C-alpha cells in the first residue's frame, strides 16, 4: 500500500507544529516566572524581561510635568535594597494606577536598562491594606 505524498506532507506539518508548540511552551524559565522580589533580583540580576515585586520607597516618586512618566525607587521588604524604576504610562494604557503612592506594594514588568534603571512597561499597584480584614476583627469572628 502506497502512502500519498499529500498525506505525508500533512503529517509532517502537524508533527512540526506540535514540536514548535512544545518547544515554545517549555522555553525560558524567566518567561514563566510570576515575579522576583527586589532582594532576589539584586542578588541575581536577570538579563531580559522580568517582573519585580517590592514597595515604593517613601519620598522617591518623581513625576514629569505631563504626569505620564514616573520615576521611583522600588525597595525590598527590609528597605535596604533599592532598584531605580522609570515607567512611561503610555506603554501601559496611559494611566498610573490610583493606588500607586509612597509605601505601596507594586509589581513592575520590564527589563534593566543600560544605565542601571529598570525600564517598566507595566506597573501594578496592590490595593492598600485598608481593604483587608483587620486581624482583630478576624480573631473576634473566629468560633
């Protein structure tokens, strides 16, 4: 029984597509990384795109006159390691989150620039703790 050349080509295309999809999904471990803490990133910098989590250092926020570009220091939980960050809100939809302020917890996505400043293409700010349940209230409701 002879196999048709058309069927053989179709099978090769399907196998090739499957190999491509598997290789792409198991590529760089950095691409699958949720985020790094500031102290982890400072200890082991990542070359390429990465997400960083930390806190906005008090008094470090500087906005341009237009309010579209913001510079700040992203610090670790112990407040002893900083990464300078610049974020142009036009790359993230034209807005800086309302919850972005001194001391807020944030996640930035981007890459380290040649001058040592992290160039963020996304800025996500965590809601302030005032929206979380007070531990005293949680203890009072416990059975």
